[in-house]
């Protein structure tokens, strides 16, 4: 990741927030959108400073379209709006988590989530029987 991207805030975004962001070379951060009530991941989009400022100040998820080169407010044309409940910045400063109340489907295909349609085959990983994952009681200590 290029860390030489300027951290100068665009008009409107608080300088103290802008200083925390680690943008990609295009000046964007990833935005993971999650349904607040269930924790379901709905979609991933991209935000520039203006989109993040708009999201933080209007209560509506706003993104930067890399293909169209413009801002868009989720649900503005489809009616499938996202009402912002909380916005968090990850530990690296390169991704925001937007907790929302989603109206209708989040995906442009009509699926509830952009991650509904294509499940990839993956081997399910399990820790060895003799290892206890951090933060979990040993097998003998688990009450049933």
C-alpha cells in the first residue's frame, strides 16, 4: 500500500478524522457495510473523504464509484436505502465499518447481501484437538 498518499482533508471532513485515514493511491478507503441488528455483511464499497464526510453527517451510506468517478448515495435510485447507525475505523486506518439498517436488498442483483450468490468451495479449518484457541476454555473446562 502506498503510504505517500496525501492526508489533507477534503472540505467538510474533520482534519482529525482525515489524519487517521490511510488511503489507497486513488485516495480511497474500503467500506464494509454490515446490518447492525444481525451482523450480516451486506456489501463492500469505496469512500473518498467527501463520501465519508457525507456518510458521517447525513446518516446515509455514501460511496465513491470507481467506475463512474462520482459519489453515490446507497438507495438514491433503487430505494434500497442504508440508514447509518455507527461508523468505525479499523486498526490500520484503511477500512471503515459502516453499521446500518438496510431497507430492501443491499446488492444491485436483488440479493439481500452482495455475498449471497457465490459461495466458494473451501476446506473448513479446525484447530488440532490438543490446542485450545486463545480466549477459549480448555475442552475439559467447557460446560455443556
